[in-house]
C-alpha cells in the first residue's frame, strides 16, 4: 500500500497491524465506527531518531509540515478540581491553552498536563499521544483546520510509527468538539 501523504517505506491499513499499536489505540481501531472506514487509517513505520519536526519532514516529505497535527493533553482546574482534555492542532500552530481551552473547560487555570499524567491516563508514550484511543470521558478539542485536511499525520500512541487519518474522522471521535481558532 502507498501512503496517501508523505514518503514512507511501509504503509499498512491500521486494522491490519494492530500489534504495532498500543492497547488503547488498537482497541479504538478494532471497534472503529463512523463515516470513514477504519481501512482508511494508515499506519506508517517511522524511526524515533527522526521525530524532531524539521528532521522528520526532511526525511519523510516536506509537505508533511502542513499536514501534521499534534495532540496534547491539558489539565483545566477550578475550585481544586482538575479535568483532563486533549487538544488536536496543526503542527505549525500552538494550542491556545489560556484562551480557548480554558474557556471550553470552564476552568480558572489551564496548563499542559504533566508527562506522567498524560502517559499514565492515556496508556500512550510521550511524544506519540494520538486522539485515537483516548479515554472516552475526555473532551477532545479539534481545531477546524485539522478536520478540513484530506489526510493528517498524527502519533500512533508510540514514538515509533505514525497514523495517517482523514481529517474529517477526528470530528467523529468520542468527545470530539470542532473548535475554530484552537491553534494559533
């Protein structure tokens, strides 16, 4: 199979390589539903040594800079209670944590979740967190610009490997809310 974007040596429909994915991501792909068939989610093998964005796009395709998204875990706090959420924005932007996210979570304060919390709560590796397979109780804020792309490169749950996902599929994930201006 040829990857729909980028220049990858190996591309496989995600349902055909569940063993390459961490448990929560594999389970989400196994039980996938929505308008985008699971077979359109593509796993590509990548070398963790080239994870830095500049090196990654140089090695796998410059066009990926505009077609990649980052998934970050944030914690919103109000009155001593903390609430976790995930945000998905294009990699050329940053999450508006103290504006859009804070208001959406109805929090007094919002910040990136500590690494041990993000990895412990998701079951994914730091640097590979993906919106596919997140806890269903979490809000998933998705920048509208991500949904508009034909395919988007995101983490696979591990530092090795990535997923290529049709942008519109992110709007159908559990807890997803498409937000204009989430990435600034």
